[in-house]
């Protein structure tokens, strides 16, 4: 019997790629095993570059100029709280006044050189708001638990909004304008009440503010605020007491503001939501209100002095 001669396969035409099988996938010889691998590598590299660019931009924004301006922001925050406390003490003695940010900043505007001081306050608080934005970005880029990163980032963004609003208030008064925080709070409440499900939304906002007040009291009593500071050295005891009293007093006022918002929602009366000024005057109208308002006013002054100390000892 003759053997069948096996002829070799004809060579591939020049330029024609050969096919082979690798794990059930048809592949071109001389090409990557999967086009998706190459694509993923490109996308991953682009994502890493974008993340790196964002982190570098955030780091670059945290230069010495912004850092020093942000520190100055705490000085102005302290000054505003001291003035609010002083106005609250005047109310306690039966004198008039608007014991909130607008009243405090408005009193600065009437002083010699007040316009220049207000523009300085705007620059410092705006820088502090930008610093907090960079803190949020840095928190999102660091390694760690997702929940912790989200919590820290959200906290930093919340502070950025508060400081940004304060900077806006400084700018309004510095440019010759005027602003009534109590009226603004009532108008805002009225607009929400007029919206669908406005009552529910107002109650949620009120509960959130009460929760923020509880956090302030907790941080004051437990002295958690000291984590925001470097070692104050010989001033440690004084700073601890100032922060404890100040955080507790501010927490109580915030809780009252939240309660007033809920009352406004329950009674459909926006005028009952009158912001910080209304909260302080409500405390003064209670039994033993004179003593209570005086204690809260002194506490706000303590918070102001603590904030100024934070300008020096704060972690930046």
C-alpha cells in the first residue's frame, strides 16, 4: 500500500496576518492578545493622568499666599462672632441691634476704614473657602475607606459654602450694599413653603440644623475640636476652655434656629424663621432669658477668641 504524501500548506501571501486560537478567541499573530487590553491600558493611563493633574492642581493651590490668607479668614470669623456676642449683650440690656452676621459686619462698615477692613475680610474668607475646597479634593484623592473619604470631603465642602457665604456678605457691605439676614431667612422660608412638599423640606432642613447644633455641642463637650489644632503649648488650657464654651454656645443657638424653622413650617408662618438674630431673641424671651442670653452671648465671644487662636494654631 502506498503512503499518502502530505503536502505542506502553501505559505501565506506576504502581508496577510496568520490566525491562531488562544483560549477560544481568534487572534491575529503579531497583534495584542486582545484589543480590549490595549484599550483598557489607554483608558487607565488617561484616568491616572487626570487624577494626578487634579491632585497637583489642588496641591499647587495650597501655596503660602493662600495658606496665610486662609489663616486670616479665621481672624475675621472670630471678629464676627465677638461682635455678634457683643450685640446680643446689648439686646440683653434692652438695647436694639441685629445679632447675626449682617449686624456684625454692618457695624464694621460704619467704622473709620471700615470699607478697607471689609474687603480684607472678603479676601480672607474667600481664601478660606478655597482652602476648604482643596481639602475636599485632597480627601477624595487620598487612600482610605470610602465612607471616611466621603464624610471628610462633604464636611470640607460644607465649610467652604459657609465661608463662601460669609465672604459674599463682606463683599455686599464693602461695595456699599446692605443685607438683612433675618429678612433673608424669612423670605427663603416663604419660598420653600410655597413649593410642593415645602413643609416637609423645611422640617428636614430644621432637623439638619438641629443636628449640626448637636455636633457643635458634642465637639465642645468632648473637645474634639482640638484635633483641628497643632499643639498650642502653654496656651493649651485657655484654648481648650474657650473652645469648649464657644462650641457649646454656638451649638445651642443653631439648635434654636433649627427649631424656629420647624415652627415656621408647622404654623405656615415664615416670619417665625428669623435666623440667628431670631434665635438669640427667642432665647432672651424665655424664663430666665436674661441670664440665658448673657451666657450664650459670652459663649459666642469665647468662640470668636477661639477662632482667632485657630488662625495661629490651626492645621494648614
